[in-house]
C-alpha cells in the first residue's frame, strides 16, 4: 500500500511540475513573439 501512495504522490508532483514548465515556456514564447513584432525590420 505504501508503494502505491508513493507512486501517486510522485505522479501528482510530476503533473504539477509539467504544468508549471508548460506555463513558463508559453510565457517565454509570448515574450519572444512580442519582441519580434516590435522590431519589424530585424535586429539593428
């Protein structure tokens, strides 16, 4: 029974970590897109 509880806790922890990572990546991509839109002629 203890192994099942440990496995469930680890699975829940990994799901939460995945959600936070996906949110961070989406934020980073959004910031990159906004920076690209603000420089229409590329880098200077």
